[in-house]
C-alpha cells in the first residue's frame, strides 16, 4: 500500500467513526469474505483497500479487518477508541499489513463454540429449583427471629452471570446479595483507591446495626464483623432448619475464602458430587446520590436512552478489601445490580431479544470471551490466577457503549462481533488499563501483576494468531 492509499484509508477510518459506512463502489470478485455466508450487513473490503458495503445498514464486521490493514498490531486498540481516531492520520508508524478477516475455519469454530455454551433447559430448571428452595427459607429464617432484628428488613438481590444470562457451561453457580438498608450514615473514600473503597460510619445509633456490627468507637460499621455474624447465621440455618431436596444429599458450608465478601454454600449429591454452589453476600444498601467518583457517561444514555436513569438507583457496599491493604475494615462499592440491569436491557430499540425477529449476539460474545478466559486459566493456572470474569464483563460494557445500534450485533455476524470484543479486551491488556465501568479513574488492573499481565497479552495474541485453538480443543 503506497502513501496515498494509506492516507485515504486513514481518512476513511476517521470520517466513518460513529456513523454508517458508505462507499460508491460495488464489491468486486476479489473481496475477502467475513463469514461463510456473509449477511447483508457485512462490509466487504477489497484487497486494494477500498470499502464496499453490500447495503445501507453499514455493518461493522469487516471494519475490524479494515483496521488491521492500517496499523501495526500494538496500535490496533487505538483505532477502536473514537477519542483516539483523530490521531490516526498523524501516526507515522502505520504499516501495510495483509487484510486480516476471519477464515471460514475460524468462523465455524466460533459458531460451534457459541452453540455449545448454551445452557440446557433441564439443567436450568433443576439448579433454579435447588437455589430457590434454599434462599427463600433462609431469608424467612433471618427475618422472623426476634433475636436478629438487624436482618428484619433484608432484601434479596440476585446478581451474577446466571441472572445476567451470560453463564457458560452449566447453571451450577448462583450469586445473591442480601441487602441491609442503612439510614443516617456517612461514608468516606479511602485514599489511593480512586473511589473503589470506603469507610462507613453511623451518625446515630440504630437497631439495624447493633454493637456486634460496630468497631470499638461505637460508630464505624465493621465489614469483618458483619460477615462473621452473617456466616454464623448461615451455618445455624443449615444445621437447624434446612431440608435437602433429595435423600442422601447434603448442604455444606464452604471454608471461608480469603478476602471474599461471600459466604458460600454447596449442595452435594448422594455420591458427594457438587451440584450447585451459592454465594451469599451481605451488603449495605446506600441511597443515592452516588459518590462523586462514580458516574455513568453520556454514551450509556445515547445507547440505552435518556429515560434510563441509572444514577437514581441505590448502590451497595460489600465486605471486600483491597489486596495488600493492612486495614481490613473497609468496604468495596458494588454496582452488580446495575450491571445486571444493563445486560438485561441491552438493546437501544427496547425490543432487542424480546421476540424471534429481533435477536442480537451481544451476550453470546461475552460468553465466548468468558469461555476463552476459562480455557486459558485451565492451561496456565499459575500465571493467570488473577484473571477473572469481571474483567471480561467490564471490557464488554465499554465495547457496548461504542457499538450502540442493535444492527451492530446481528447473530449472523457472531464471528466478527466476537473478534471485535476480543480486540477491545486485548487493547486494555496492551495498555495495562481497564477502567472500572462506573468509576473511570479506577484501573481494575491495579492488582494484576505486570509480569502476568504481559503473559496474558502474549497468550491472547497467540490465540488470535493460531485461529482460536482454545476453542478447537472442544471440538475433539
């Protein structure tokens, strides 16, 4: 590609950002395909580098490949950031690379893996029955005993991948926050953590938070004491009140995990096999307004609509401390309920995935990314011990705000959509920066060892280069 072609390509990438793609020419016979059977929304790119859409929908999938023709791999992420697109024409390091669009083998591999990740309805019904059969009696147990007045107003908030409908493999894990409303309080941000951790104090005494929940000063709420008290009640409920759903089965309280805000219970069958695990997370419910460091950008309004008033919702504090922090008496802010709301109301048309004719592949893409994480962690458990699914969800939420239209996520273009999602996450790893979706000044990679993050980047690039062999392993 000569200098003039590079310049034209750069101008095309910048001027088409944020709107439908247009070009006057029809596709040539030399165009590379984006999938085995390209949809009408698939923008084809010729080997000469010109953009040739099939129709007016202005699809995205070969935009991913087009960007790769413009710049070296380490600058790929910048092209996806619309704020960085203005710098594209000034880059002196752009290289003429081969057009990189998914091969038919990769497309089929992604589609097969996506299909395999779908949960079976029979397993869903069984697991949901076990969960509901435990959690509802447990909440009644907390509320009805007079010796526990501080749990009288507890409410259940189902969270996590199962209730976001992005669970992979099996419906064998459930997350639920048990929220305790707090009144007459003050919270103070812990320094050096960019709005992620807080101290909470009462302004006056309350029956909801008796002395067992407070530190020696009589005002500061202790996450350690709340978690210990909660765990004690879970144990008592299992021992004295809970009845297992089948003969020979057993509900077991798992060992306490270091720095985990959850009390985990596990259902074992008559052979000792794990059937379902449930993470029970006590949380403080805090009324809005949100802290100054927390915000949802205008991109969310442009995508989900101005009537989506996320900041009108309460937020929550859970008993989790920063890694390596000496003071354990701090709370971590949680927006898991808002994340669930966003993922379950993801379409900008308000009808997406509500009928057969308005499907999208958004959630399939995050399932695929989580599956890739799981495969990599299985192969490299030591080096990737810090890799967690919350990184996948956070990166994915950022991607959703950049690609707002439901037509950007057609199921027929699942391969190109997933590769775009993967590229966005690679960009975050490459930049060693993954901003918290609600606290943009907080880099979630703060606790990820640099050496291990570099190792992750190498493995992700390796997977892209070898045609996602991690997925291929499931085909055997």
